[in-house]
């Protein structure tokens, strides 16, 4: 059987077995419920991505391919990935929970029958996480979700599980810019290059420096959205600024200043003296 070309905008879904997977579309194991799809290998050269649903903490139910609890893409070749994934390979993970807590762990997604860890193969992919939300803007398998933009980070690694290695996501807090660098720039050569990984670096030319992305809860290759930073004029004609904020980050200060003449500046907010977030638990709002 030849490899399956999944074209842009198309999705290969379901459980069962397939040959090699390539193309620029999306692989989504399972159907009405999370399931297990087997393939020989995954070729991300043309930006192939995945959609995984994780409906339970812990491991998938490997012996139940049509109701496995968490989606699994089982890769059977001795070389399960044709190349290392990068920022053009989007891995969307839909979590069937409404909130997250530190220490929560989900296993699923990529699974290889090779016992060696495959962290290096997937660590540079673009991981996007979604939580179940009736008012969310994203729909998958008939359920609605919102993009997760909270203070917790999904730490990704691969671990021995079942008969091979599986992807694992454990939720916790990033508490320093140095920890953020180590997560997002695993190559020491990149971390040593200040133009790439330094506080004023801009790895992909979005125009936003790394220090600001760290403060807003973004990865270095993510573009900010209104979930991270939003400005609007309120009913009184004043500027309302809303931004994502992690209150446990002790190595950064969030300061909002305003000026009528661009010469004299007034401080409207300083996180060093105002410790708590005041909007939805993960955002702060300031009226200027």
C-alpha cells in the first residue's frame, strides 16, 4: 500500500490502519470518540498537522482502538518520523476539561513502537491547546472549545508506556524567563544566540520581542491575538488595555504608562505594587 497524501484543508480521521502519512492536511485519529489510528510513519515535510482529543488524564486505553479515552497516532516503522517536526507542523490538542491544574498529566497523541524517546522529533512543532467551552470559537467533533491562554504551560516529553513510547503533556507553571528559554529553545546554540533567544530577540520576525512574549504567555514563534493583548476605547472615551498576565513570574514587572503629550508619563499600573489579576484570573485590565 502506498503512502496517503492528505491535501491542504483535508482531514484523515478514524481508527484502523494506514500506510505512511504525508501532505499538508490534518490527521485526526478517532471519530465520535477518541480512537487509535495506526500508520507506518509520519512525514511532516509539507506541513502535515494533527488534531488529538484527550478526554482523560493518564494513559490511553490501548486495547480499545475505537474508544481509547485519548486519541493515539500509532507509528509502527523503525523510523516513525521522516524528519523532525517544526513550527510549520501544528499539533492541536483538544482537552475535554473546562479547567486545568498544576500536575495534571495526559498521555496520547504520537505513539511509537520504538522504545527510544522521540522528544527531539516533535519538540519544535507548534503545539496549540484547547479547553471545552460552550461559548468557545473552535469546533471539533461537534464540541466547542476555546484556545487555552492561561498561566499553566504544557510540558511535553515522551515516556515508556504500553509497548512503546508515547507523548505526555504535564501542566505546570513557568516561573522564570530562563525556564521559558530552555523550553522553547532546546538547542543550546540557539539559547546562546541573543538575537534568537535573548530577551530582545525575535526568532520569527513578528515584531514582538521575546521578553514581551514571555510576559504574555506566548511561545517565541506564536503571534499575539486578542486573547493575549487587547486595546479598545470604553464608553467614556478612555483607552482600556487588557493583557494576559502570570502573577507568579517574579523576574518581570508589568507596567502601564500613559501620556497626553508624550513628554510627561503617568503610571496607571505596576504589578510590583498590585499583585493580583483583576479579570478572569489570567488577565489584567487597566483603564488609561
